[in-house]
């Protein structure tokens, strides 16, 4: 039993209000699981069209969840959760009374640093900032903020599709305070996720192993070793993966994969990651240039309706 004394430290404020920046594949999923866990969520993006896209992703996913959880009242279940989500393109308004910001915008260090630098001035001093970056240095992103905020800054890396994937990597920088880490662990548990702790190294745990595999699969096709279809079948039936590498590349987004490889190429100069793993791949660059970004654009390695 715990003994309460007057000298006990004040209880840590709980996260009740969550702001998510970026209403794409990941931001929409994070906003949804936040709302499902009872948090008040504000979802922010740069255009109304992007917010509309995010709400579409959420509505489709919620109706899937409702089919299992509330088959007799799918609409009621969905609208009840949507009530917890507000949308806005006004970043300052989105963050003014937030307890936790999760950023899930484009994988660019400059754009992420610009956003956090701006938010640092607008958010409450106690608000925790987290980035969902796949591959960038969390410390370098955090350095766009004040020293005080850097203690309340960490990586919070969700997996796609967020409503279905259980894992969240919590990434600590040398500045991340133990209280911040603990608050993030609590909120991910509340969202029904399984958190693991990682250091701030390129790709953290999952992507450090997964992305080199995905890139090597593209090189196999470039070399003419096998077709995407045969490689997918091989990895699904021979290695037990739920999706082969080309279905997964299309699912993650070829633009996002290309940004990850580009970011790592810079890290390879300083020896943080080996050069061979992130050599440029002509086929990946070509598809991205043609706007073939995977499922989200209707075509990548495969075509989608
Ligand atoms: N919304 C809500 N629920 C969803 C969903 C969504 N968008 N997608 C899947 N689900 C749920 C389904 O309802 C189903 O739930 P139950 O088991 O409770 O019925 C469950 O997830 C499985 O879905 P399905 O039966 O429809 O299909 P499946 O068995 O083929 O699984 C999958 C689909 C979960 C996407 C599976 O194919 C899979 O695990 N694929 C690999 C995904 C992966 O590796 N993701 C990581 C990508 S890397 C990343 O995210 C990091 C990065 O930084 C790039
Ligand atoms: P996406 O392209 O689907 O969505 C990105 C969204 O961010 C777009 O709606 C865009 O309008 C918005 N945006 C861009 N700049 C913005 C700004 N300054 N303020 C607010 N919104 C802005 O991308 P995604 O796949 O959701 O990836 C988002 C982040 O999550 C990236 O850092 C990515 O590396 C990471 N991530 C992606 C996956 C994946 O499988 N796709 C998995 C884990 C992590």
C-alpha cells in the first residue's frame, strides 16, 4: 500500500487533449485510436482537402471496427467516436490547450523542425511534443524547441495501419525526461497499444530491420532476379509474412520509403548506417517521380481501384 505524505510530488497531469498534425495515413489512424480511447482530439493539416481525406480514412476504418464491436449500431458507434475529433487548418488554435502533440506530417526534417519551432511558442509549457518520424533523428527535430520543451519531447512511432498494429516505439533522446517517457507509456497503453523503448538511432528497431529488406526487394526486381508478384508470394508463403515486400511498399507509400532512404543516405556520410543499405534505387525514384506512390495514389508496384 502506498503511503501518502504532504511532501509527495504532485501527481503528473494526465493526457486528456491530444493534437495530431498531419491527416494522412498515419495521422488519421493516430487521431482515430486517440478518439477511440476517450481522448479529446484535434486533427490539423494544411488544407481542408487533406482534412477531408483524413476524415474519410477514419470513417472507413471506424465502420470496420464497428462491424465487430457494435454490429447492431454501426452508425451510432462511428458518430460517437467522431464526436471526439475536431478538425482545423489553424495550427496555433489546434495546439493552444493541448496536453500532447503527435506530429505525423511529411518525412522532412526541415518541415518538421519548422512546425515544432512554431508550436513551441503556442502550446502550454506542460504540453508534451512527440514525432511519429520513421527514420529521422528525434533529437535533431527536438532541437527546434526550447531546452525546457526538449525534456518533454520524444519519438512516438506508430505502425500502419494504426488501428490494427499493436506496436508503438517510444524513442528517448538524451534530453527526454523520465516523466515524459512515463506519460507517453501511459497514453499508448490507454490507446490499447504495446509500447517498447528505443534509443534515437536511424530507424529505431522495426525500420532499421524492415527498410533494408524492402529496398533489397526493389533491387532484386531491378536486377531481373524475380517479379514483384513472385517475390511477394515467396515471402508470404515461404517466410510467413502477412504481406510481401511490394504489397507492403505500396501500403507504406513509395514517397515515404524514398524520403527514409534519402535521409539515411545523409547519415551514411557520418557512418551511422552503412552506405550499401541505402544506395539510390532508380526504379523507386522513377515511380515516385511519376506520382506512383502506392495505394494512396491508386498505383505503385500494383494498381488499385
Ligand atoms: N482499420 C481498422 N481495422 C483494421 C484495419 C483498418 N484500416 N486494417 C485491418 N484491420 C483489422 C481487421 O478488422 C482485422 O481485425 P480482427 O482480427 O479483429 O478481425 C485485422 O486488422 C486483420 O485484418 P484483415 O483480416 O482484414 O486482413 P489481414 O489479416 O490481411 O491483415 C493487415 C491486414 C493487418 C494490414 C496485415 O496484412 C498486416 O499485418 N500487414 C503488414 C503490415 C505492416 O507490416 N505494417 C508495418 C508497416 S512499416 C511501418 O508502419 C513503419 C514505418 O515507419 C514505415
Ligand atoms: P501522408 O503523405 O499520408 O500524410 C502526410 C500529411 O501531412 C498530408 O496530409 C500533408 O498534407 C500533411 N502535412 C504536410 N506538411 C504539413 C504541415 N506543415 N502541417 C500539417 N500537416 C502537414 O504520410 P504518412 O504516411 O501519414 O506519414 C506521416 C509521417 O509518419 C512521416 O513522418 C512518416 O515517415 C511517418 N510514418 C509513416 C508510416 C507509413 O507506413 N506510411 C508508418 C510510420 C510512420
